[in-house]
């Protein structure tokens, strides 16, 4: 057996990764159809093959797209996202950013917010970052307030401890002076 044949035999024994079509989706070549599957943010496929050129995610229950989902798909030309209840809060920032990076945005101009009420029926592409952030949950503000209160309490405790140290040092200084006088 020549060395080329040996190499070919060896290569034929190596495992070849096979693309598994995401559960609940149909795959045809470089096209993935996950439309109408009641997918939401927790059930959407987390990975797609890097050679995918088109993904259909229409008619689902998607309120957002997981951060980074489309970033590794370098050949992706089209994503169908219509008829999903998009929640235009902090979770929509990735999708909005991804849409703005697309050269041909015409297929995404009709994507609108379903919630919150103040952004309902607004087009995702035309939202400003400030509008989206203002619609974020108030718990962020609560966390900031709690951190500020905790910091204030910490500073007050530090000030009280500093006062005790100063008082102790003055008493120690006074006692030291009395001890020096009594020894003379």
C-alpha cells in the first residue's frame, strides 16, 4: 500500500461532524425553517451551522433574540422575523443592533414592538437606544438605589469607627503623658 492510500484510509476513519437540523425546524441545504413552531426566547435553537444563508423564525412567540445568535453566521443573508410579539425592552437591544448592521434592511422595516405600551406598534429599526433603555425594567433602578444606600451606610460606619479610633488614641496619649510624668 502506498503512503497516499494509507493517508486516505486514515482520513476516512476520522469522524466527520454532521450538521444536525435544530429540533422543531426543517432544513434544506443552507436554509433553516423554524417558522410557526411556537418558539420563544427559551426554546429557540441556540446554534446554527455557520454556512446557513437563510433562517425563517416567523410566526413564533419570540419577544427577543438571544445575544450573539447571528454573530457567527457569516453567510447569513436573510432572517424572516415577522409575526412575533417583540418586547422592546433591554432584551431587544441585540436584535436592534443586528438589524442596524444589515446592508438591506427593507425586509425588517415592518418589525414592530408589541410591548411595552409606550412603544407598542413602533418599528424596531427606528427606536433610539434611549427609548429602549427607558422601557427597561425598573428593577435596575432599585438595584442602583440599594447599592447607593449600602454605600452610604458603609461610609457612616467607617466614619464612626474613625471617631472611635481618634478618641482611643487621644485617651492613650493622655495616659502616656501621665505615665511619663509619674515616672519623673
